[in-house]
């Protein structure tokens, strides 16, 4: 049994309060390996941004939970060594059962998501309420994110073919019955790198897909129902075409890639949206640079020389997100 305070981590309570009143969003970046974690910490220290380190159940299977826990501890010490003690939360992304959430809480997570969004409403309420009751009764308060509405797309163990927008009429009841600390909503973001089908989009002069806009009307209605309550956006990668093109230039095939334009995320971050999840953009940046290195230097076989440039690109990408999209730079 490890409490997150022993690892030097914080829960998301204060982070979200400041983000909502300050008109910015905290970055939530997923990690599975050392290079990703180094890039996240370097980027957030250099931009003085708080950060939520996200671990999916897929990441736990890939990297092992003990290793991930100690990587999070290492991340805290690494940030201090780099010279700036940024607040770092360790968060379970898309927890799908009470047991998984409990397990993570007992192994040092400061925050968990319980995703009952695919369940009938009453069952989502009951599952989320149970996780909150357990998380909030720990010696060190663990924060919980719930979800109402379903995002389309595929991400690790989560997938859904269709979007179900969050029903604003349900949010007051859900938040008061469950006692969640934050709420993930569905307003048109989507998991993965093909966020919309081509027939849902228009195309610009170069044939690049232009996605339909996010449903800011639903976000506004939700904000009216629960003013100042922390809102979370999942599936908020922008799928930069420069990376898609680089991947295709060096042998990859990523047909019909389309993401959420950064201006729309910037607008959302200025509202009650206080945490924005970005995973696919990081995957694209790393894959692009790995392909480039391998294609340009066929004799290279040192993993450090192959992964190093992708780590540097990932850092650059995350600095850009903190500075220009989320507005979290300078807030730590
Ligand atoms: Zn998600």
C-alpha cells in the first residue's frame, strides 16, 4: 500500500480550481515508457506547467504497474533536479471497474477515472459513487473523474463507433449523487487519429479534411448547470498534418487522419474545461521521427539514436501545447 504523497505527487483538486478560475487547462499526457516520460517532464518543467501523467489499463499491461509507479516517483525527482518543482498528478485513464481503481489508488495514484459512460445511467451513477466513496475516504484524498456521454473512436481498451453527446439535463444529478471531482463530457471530440469519418468532414483546397466544429453550445449549457465545476475533454489531439505527412513520406500509411483544430481547444481551455487529454499527437510525433531516422540512416541500430530524436520532438510538441493551446505554461 503506497499513498501518492509518499511519491511526491498531488491530486487534481487544487490544479483544477486554479485552472478553472485562471482560464487555462492542465495537460494530461499518457506515458508507457521512459522516453515519453522524459519528454513530458522536460516540456512541463521548461514551460513551468502543472501536469497530469496518465496511465491507461493498456499501459499497465505494457509497462507493469510497479515500474510505472516508480517512474512517477522518478518523474517528481527528475523535475526537481531540472530545477523547478512542478505539481505532478498520476492519473488512471479510463478505469473500467471498481477493482482497477482501488488497485491503482492503493499503489500510489493520486487520481483515477472511472468510466461508466457505456453503462445505463443509474449503473454509471452507482459505480462512480462507489469509486468516489473509496477514493475520498483515503488518508490522502484521491480525486475521481467520471464521464457522461460517449466519445467515438478507439484508444487502448476503449472503443465506440458512435458519439453520444453529454445530456446537459443529467449533469447536476450525476455530480451531486456521485460526488465526482471532475466530469469528462462528450461534445464532439473523439479518440484516435481518425476522429471523424470523411463523410462527416469537408475538404480544403489541398484535399485536407476539415472536421465539424465542437459542440460549444452543449458545453455552455453544461457550464450553466454546474458553474465552475471542472470539465475534462478526452480525445483532444489535433493530429498535425506535418507528422502525418512525414510518416507517409517514410513509408507509413495513415489514411483519412483528422483531429480537433487547436483554436477550438484553446477556446475550450478558456472555459470550465480544465483538463485536456492528448495522446495521439504524441504517438504521431514519435512515429514520424522514428521512421525518419530509420529511413535516412539504414545503418543505425542503436536504440538511443533511434528514440532520442523522437523524444526531442515529443518535448517540442508538448511545449507548444502548454504554451499555445492549453495556456498552462507559467501556471506551476
Ligand atoms: Zn479518453
